[in-house]
C-alpha cells in the first residue's frame, strides 16, 4: 500500500490455529500483513488478540481486526477449553517443557481414581499461584524475566474459575486432560499443583486450546491459509453490543 492509497478497512474476527513455537504477537503481525495493513503511520491497521497462548501451546487464537479490537477485553473474559498433556514423573522450573526436567522418585504411581480425586480439588473457584515463568508483574518486573536471571519472586495466589476437568487418558506417567476454565487460569499451574497433591512430579508437555467461547478450532485458519491475503469475507462478524461505548 502506498501513501496515496485508501486505508484498508477490514473489521471483524479471525480464528487462527496458532502453530507450535510461534508467539501470539507473531501471529498478529502475520495477520496484519495478510490484511495488507500498515504497521505504523496514519494507515496503521489495528490488530490484536483476545488471550495469549505461550509459544509451546497451539490452537485457538482469536484475532481482532479494525473496529473489532474494541471487543478484545470482552472476548478475553469468555470461557476457554484446553487439551493438556501432563508428565507426572518429573517437574520443571517453568512447569512446562521449556526448562530441564527434575526427576521425581515415585514409589507407587497414583491410580486413576486418585487422580480423579485430586482433580476435583482443582475444580471450581480455586486459589492458584501463577508459574514462576509467567508474565505476572511483581514490583514492576515480569516474573519470567526475574526467573531467568535467577531471582526468586513471591507470587501471590489469585482466584480463578475451573469449570470442569475431564481425564481423557492415563498411562503412567502420561496424563491427558480436557480443561474448561475462565480467564487467568494457568494450565501449567494445574499440572504443577496436581503433582503436589499426588506426591509426584507434574509439568505440562503439550497444550492445545480448542475453544474461546463459541470460537472453536474447527473454524480456524492456519497461518498457511494467510498466504493469499485476507478479505472482509474471510472474517467473522463482531460481537453485538459494547458496554463501554453503547454500540
């Protein structure tokens, strides 16, 4: 687009299946490029996402374009569904596969019934401490930056909502869960805390988000689908109403 060309006005939502290893902001930049939007200047196309996915996670990332960026906060508040794989034989400093494994000696692997009982304790309104390697601010510093510098920060627990946890499969030490939860829930913390309840290790080895509210993985574009660009017809409509401006 040249300075003389009119601003591209794409307004709506796009569900992306975020690939492994990509940051959420990398996806946002990819979508902006596919929409033909400028990164800077008066013709900059507003693009944002409704809920970060870690680089080691895949799945539903709802991207908002143009006027739809007004709805980011509302979309972030919607319930989410995750498929998670947990390794109970080891822990890690990051509570996922990013950091080295710390093997845990387990005399007797827990039974499926014991796991189900422990999962019940992590369902409902619960107090959850974020992972040390998280984006939480403590005294003006991101927790993950402090952790990478060898600092130990005291992270306070937060109340989060876990609507349901379904055990999909279990064969020691691999446990696969489907988790339905609210905003701010760390699935890595569920893996870590499950291990503490069971007297085992516990860290996340795979995570896939399959839904954000009614936006599901079966409606998702892949990043390869963006190669031919985006048009208004590719986008989902904006939610109806916005309590902040009365639209």
